[in-house]
């Protein structure tokens, strides 16, 4: 339901696979093909989304003593950034004002970290500090902070969208995993009748239930509201044989065209976007979305 998150998912998938192979290469001296495969996957992550360059400091965070071997990844990132700079004149992200170095990053960045940690990250962090496992916790927090840097320069919101927190959420998973591991190792508060694995199962079930409840109780209504314009347009396209004049649509035209194409099996050229074209093609219906 969240089309805008596809690039983020691809970027995370290829970047995480690249990191896994990189760590494997670091443990297997002379296995050059693991490094080559890692670089290739990193290239796919860069193609998926420009912000994939933030994987580079995360690679160093995961294996700091092997940073010199990252030169293929650095070369690919430099080429990707050069391509972005060259095409910035035709990129709407450089012209729509979504990002700016003058944005209040000093607020957006720490607030984004606090939101990623809420609530299970804060609970896990408190447990880790209680048990004295500070260095691994710092690395997990560093991961979250680094992953959110590219999205901390938003101009349209001081709250980083959830679709841009996937990479940071990996650091959250590390933090919660560390807390569970430490809890089991310490056997704090456990009687003879309570197995260590049972504690982990109870905590994991609580995390899953709370997240599912949040998705169904709050986010589902937001997803449905955001999908309403395209749902109405798809319905009209299914019921109409001729061209449709779109007079007002709250998303970019590309989303409307793909919605009609994929949802109604109609050609994107079915939609008319200007009065001059409407006068020439004689639309069979007019679409204008207004919130109810």
C-alpha cells in the first residue's frame, strides 16, 4: 500500500546483502569474489536510492579495521554522486524544496532517533545499561543515528517518514536483540520454573503484538486515507470506456497513470491533464478528488 517505500526496501535489501558478504570477505582472507559480489550488490543499492551512500560509514562501523578494502564501494558511491550532481537540473528532488541544508536538522535528527527507539528501543536501552553492556549499545545507537542522517534535512516536516527509517530500524533490532541476550545470560528475575527461552518468547510476542496493534489501530486508517484518491480514480476508470479528464488529483500524475494502468487495465493515455487536450479528445468523464 505504500508505493513510495519500494526504493527504500530495495536499497535495504541490496545494502544488507552487500554488508553480509563484506563481513564474510573480512573473515575469509584472499576470497576476492566475496568482495566483488559485495561491491556489485552495493551498486544495486546505489541504483535503488541515492541515500544508499550512507551504507559506507555503516560498513566501517561493522568492520572498522578493514575499511581500506572498501575502495570499490567508495568508487561506486563517488560515481553515483557524480551522476546525481550532473542530473540535478532534471531531478524534482532538487527543485521541489523537499530537502535543504538550511532545514532544522538539529531538531529533526535527534527527534527521529527518539521516535525510532520508541518504545522498545528505550526499554532495551535501559535494560542494557542496567546490565552494563554499554559498548554494543553505543554501536547500535550509532547505527541508528548514521542511518537517519540523509533524511534529517527535510523542509516539509520535522518528523522523518516511517518509510525512511527501515535502515535505522536495523539498529533498533540490534539493540533489542542485545537486551534479550543479556537478559537470558543474566537470568535476572527468573525462577526455576521459567526457562530463559520462555522469557525471550514472551518479550518477542509482546513486540509483535504491539507492532501489529499499532499498524491496525492507527496506520491502517492512514493507509486507507492516502489510497482513497487512487481508489476512486481506479473505480471511475473501470466504469468508463472513454478518456478521463483529471482536473484535480492530490498526487503526482505518474501515480494516477500507474493506478489506472495496474488497477483498471487501462492505458496511462486514458487520462487527460489539460483543458486544451480535453477540448481535443472529448472526455467521457471528469475526475476531481475532494476529501470527504
